[in-house]
C-alpha cells in the first residue's frame, strides 16, 4: 500500500482491480459454458455420426450384396457349376471376383463344405470357417459381416447361387482399407479407427488417424456418451461402436473428433473477448484516471488552501467549479477563509485599540464587566516639554511625531509583555501582572522602562537631524494591589486598573521633574527588582492620605551592564544621603557638593538647597527631610 | 378333370373288387393351422415288387403368366414331360439337378420335344430369364404315388400289403423334405391318414414378383 499513498493511484488500483476481477469471472464462466456446450454438442454429434456411420456401412454392404447377387445370377456361371469341373469353376469364380473387385472369394457347397477358396487357405470339402454366416444366408437369402481373415478386415458378403434353388454359396470379401475409411470420413467428418478385440487383446487394423500401429486403446463402455483419450499431442472425444461381436471376438469402431479442432471457434471467441477486455481495461483506466483527477484535483486545491490558511493567508480562495459535494466543500472553505479574515481583522483592530494580551483575552473569553484585585506593576510616562514644541510645529507634523513616538513605545511595552492601558496625549499608561499572570511583573516593567529610554535615545537622534527640540521622558513605576478588569458600559469598555498604587505611580512620574531623574520607582517595586537593577535611594516621600512615608528610588541600570563609574556614583550618593540623615550636615554638604561637581547630579543639587534652608531655618529641620509627593 | 375321372374309376374298381384287389387309402395334408397343402407328393412302396403301370405319357408342365403350372409335378421313372409355353414371351427352361439336367433354350409358340426322366430324384426347374420361376419334377420309382389336390386331399388304390409311405414337399421342414412312415393295409377299410406338417417359410414361391415382394432377395 506504500505505493498507493496517492488517492488517484489508489482509485485507479481499486477500479481496475474490480474490473479485472469481473472480467476474469466473465471469462471463466464463458470458458466453462463454452467447453461444456462444445463437449455436449460433440457427444450428441458423435451419437448421430455413429448412426450415419453404421448406416453407411450397411449401405455399402447392401450395395456389395446386390453386386454379388447379380454375379451369382450369371447363367454362364451356373452352367459352369453344372459341369462340376473344379478347375473351371475356380477360374470362373476368379473372373467373377474381378468384375466387382472383390479381394477374396469362396464358393461353399450347400453342406457348408468349401468348394473353392481364392486363398487356398481352406482345403476342399473342409467346413467353411463361418458356417453361421451361410446359415444366416439360408434364412434370409443373403448375409453380410465384418470378418477378420489373416488379421485383415473384410466385409464378407454371402449370396446363394440359384439354379433356381441354392446350389452353392458365393462368398465375396472386400477389404476395408484406408481408402474406404477415407470415404467414410469424408461423409461423416469424424476420425474412424477399426479395431478387433480377441481374448482381451486389442489390435488396430485401420484408421484415418496417423497413429502408431501398436496403439492400444483402453476399452471403454460402449454405451457411454463418449470418452476422452490422448495421443501424444491431441485430445480426442471418442465413441466406441461395436460392429461385430461373438463369444471371444469383437470388432469395434472408434469414431472420434479432435477436441482442439472443435474448440477452434472458441479460440476465436477467446481472442475477441481478450481484445474487448483489453479495450475495456484501457477505457476503464482512462475513466478511472479522469474520475481520480476530478476528485483529487479539488482535494489538492483544498489542501493548498488549508496550507495557506495555516500560514495565515486568510485571503486565499479556492476555485472549484462544480456543484457536487466537493464544490460545496470548496464554497464552505472559502466562507471559512472569509470569516477567519474577518476575525483576524477584528483581532488586529482590537490589538490596536487595546493591548494584544487583552485583545486575546477578550476574543477568547466572553467579555464580562467587573474586575479582580491583583498585584500589578503600573507604569506612567510623560514627555517633558512636549506642550512646548506643540506650538512650534504644524498639527500634521505633531501628530506624525506623536504617532511615531507612541508606536515605538507601545512596541516596547508589547515586547515586554506589558498591557498598554491608554494613551493620554503624549502620556502612556501601562501595567504588568494582568490579565495574564506574571510573577515578574515588576522586573518586566522596569526592564521595559529602561528599553523605552533607550528607544527614546534613538528617536532623539532622528529628531535632532530634523531640527526638532530634544525631549526627555519621565517614567514612574509602582507595584501593589489594584482592581483590574473591564470597566465602562457594555457598549464601550476599557480593561484598566483602579487603586492608590496607580496614583502613586502617576505621582512618581511627575516627581522626576523635582529630582531631575528619568525613572522613579517606589520601594515596593524596588523590593522586587533590587537584585536585578542598580538603583539609588533618592528620598522618602509622603503619599497623600497615608501616614507612612515611601522610599523612592531612581533606576540607574541593569546590574549586568553597570559601569564602575555608576557604581561609584551610587555609593557616593548613598554616603552623602546617610550623612544628611544622621544630621552631619557639614559632611553631607561636602559630599553633595563633590557629587554635583563631579557628576552634575540634580538630586545632589536639591539636597544642597535643603542644607542651605536648614541653615536658615533650624526649626523645621525634621519636617523638611520628608518630601510631600502631592506637591 | 383328369383327376376326377381317375378318382371315379378307382372308386368303381373299389366297388367291384373289394376283397381281392384294391383298397383305397385316403389322406389329407394340412399345416397345423388346418390350411391344405397343395401338390404335396405321396409315394407308397410295398413289400411286393410290382411294376407300376404307366400313366398317360407324356405328362405336361406348362408355363403360364411367367410361372410353372404345375409348380410340382410327380412322375414315374421313365416318363416324359412336355414343357409347352402358354405365354406370349419366351422362356428358357433349365435344370442343373443331378437327377436330370437339361435345357430348353429360349422358345415360344412351338411345342418342344418331351423330356424323358430316367433317374429317380428331384429335378428343380428354373427359367434363365425369370429368376423367380421355379418348378419341381419329382421323379419317383415308387409304384404308387399321388399328389394332393387344392383341398390337401389325396387317395391311393393299394393292394393289402405293408407299405413305406413317403410325403415330400420342397418346403417341408424335415431333412431332405420328406416324411416317411410305415403302414399296414389289411382287407379292412383303412383309416384315412392325416398329415400335419410345417412348411419352411420361403420367399421362393415360384410366382412372379408383385409389389409386395418386388424386393425379394431371390429375384
């Protein structure tokens, strides 16, 4: 079956196989019936032929008898008989015999004694060898019999010599030779062999067949319809006819027909059948091929279509011009492609409106209003000074610029598995940890923030070439529990987040302005990413409505790519902050001044200003340490 | 007619000399169905040698309608027979019988010489040109003989003696076609002898072919 993996081959194989099976059945049946019929008809013909054969033999004997009777009536011969001069009688008998071309002749006295014998085989006065034949002639006026004389077959005719009563019996013998049989064969159209059986020994005497002389035939029942027998190369259907039968002697004729010759017609029929069969097979092949093609071609087209769909080409349409089941399948397939394309369009559009993760969630699950409490990390960004450039360029350019910026940024968010919540002008809101579970939401958010800054750096290079002002991006990140879900009306929903931690993230974004930093994170985020990112603590801030202050950190770099300078900078700032917090203001002042001088650090400038106000206002020293974020 | 006269004469003789000379022996020859057998020959040979008296000679066997009439003729040795031809065609009479072989070649309208039969025996007559024609001349040396009439009856005037009585018919179904019996005639009136015989069926009737036997083998 390995070779028939193709549908077309298999269909061809089955159709032709079935066809061949049917043909061979038909052929077999025809063969059987024809052979049976041939055999039956030969058997019947042989029966008829047997009658004709016997009739012909009888006719011949009648004819010979009439000839012999005419001879016996010869008056001159009767006169010779009256002379009783044997030599003369014998001579006259020879004369008579030659008139009818008899091969042997006898003259038998009324007492069955042999008077004259042309063979001289029997002595004068001896009893005639077939007295029963004379007796038969006495009763019926004539007699004829097939006899064996010196192992030759003769048709022996006995008629009386009448003067006018029988005074002797004239016996004339006519050889049955090949010539006689050839005549009989011409009339009967069968092969004839004459055999004698003496004491169970069978002996062939004469035959129309070219048989070996000592051919021995097994003896069959004579009343059988016929029997088959073989020579070396021919098969014959034969009948055994008993011609003469006495106690220990039998003369039989075998009349037979060549089986092969009888089947000659059938062989012609066989050829005809074979030609028809071959033509039918060719026809069936073509038909099967055509059928297979009409079935397999659309299947192939459909397979191509499925493959195309699998590769995302929903526009692929199959072209099957038929109205049968396959045509319906093609139509269904095309409809499926159209629907898939439709769905894909929705998915793409939805992906533009909402984050791909949310889009998938929406497409795959039923949309339900409502939300859940999850720990998430929220990210807020803003472009510093964007409002300013909005006045400098045309609205078209502005939109183009903004779209360009937002495209890159949203791409970064997607790449870091974040959910883009919304754009608010130039601001971007995104979060991690919902709707899909993400244990590393803080890390992903921070990593994304760094990537966004890097992307912005590239954009700034572009903008610089176009002569646009340089923009900086402020990012605030916070981690904590919030309510997330589809929020809105049933007609218009947003998958968004609500909670204090969201507000903190927004505040932290704004706080960058104050500290001159780019990425600010809360201590809650810091706790989750401190092993992966280098950060410096900037301050403790008070969040509106909360008693507890929150430490805020600036993200410097990913730990794997931290430079020695950054490391040193962080350590130096940390030492300075420690001095400030333990109120060693002089030491702190020296340290911050050094940081400002060395790194132009805005945060250090801020602390130096605080130290200045500390010196002028000693009363509020404690309160000034905690910055109120709501400002 | 001749027979009837002979019959009347012998009847007269019987009437006149019953005791001394002759007794009349009557008989019938039939087959087992009771059908009379015509022209069968009865001969009687007694113990006393008697020279039989000559009957009217020559005797006659005619040929009418291409057959011998009579079919069978009994004659005594030495008698002669004439063979006239009453047909308007020629006949060629022959006999190859050892008892008397002769031939009268094709003739008609003339009366050929009588043939004298000197030897006892059966002379079978044929016609060379008519195969079916057959006639029998029964030449006997018996002193007394007779032939049956159409009713199968015969009678012989015999002196009292012991006799060998012989019945002959060409188709009689016995060896040599004879039936022999011994009888003793005293002066008392003899009991009639009834012969019941079987004739061999033969197609050789001596009659010309009819439509029925046209294909007869002996034609």
